[in-house]
C-alpha cells in the first residue's frame, strides 16, 4: 500500500474504532503518518515532519505519549480494521514491538 493510500485508509477506518475518542484517533493518525515520513520513532523527528510548527507538534506528541491511555482498545480496533479490509479467511499476524521508553512503543504488524 502506498503511503497516500495508507493515510486515507487510517483516516477512514479509525472513524469506526469504538471506545476511542475523536481526539485520540486524530493523534494516532497524525503520529502514524509522521512516523512513516520520518522513518523514526523519535519525538523530535516525528514532530519535524508533522503538519504545523515543529515545536508545537513536539509538545503535542509529548502530551499524547504522556496521557497514559491503555493501548489495548486501539490495538484491537486497528486489528479489526486490517482484517476487515483484506477480507481473508484465517490468517496469522506477525507482531514486532520496539519499546522506546516505558510509555512509548512502536509496533509493526504483518500478515504471514
């Protein structure tokens, strides 16, 4: 999937995520997009490529990371969206998570 298609897919599918606020979904969308563009999980690099002024985006990402929301509901909704979009039978998901700090992890999910 090309980056532009991925951005549109995240925007469309995240509207269906139950149990998450609109504000949280928007932050997930923007951080995901910026992380892909930055090819990094460092807050300064993510903020540097996000829309708007880098210093404002850095503070936004820092607040988002520090809010301490449980990521379980987000991961469940994300997985449901992926499964719905590929319309496949039983599959195996391969998950790789890299912890950057106690509060921040970057997760890559693939289909085997």
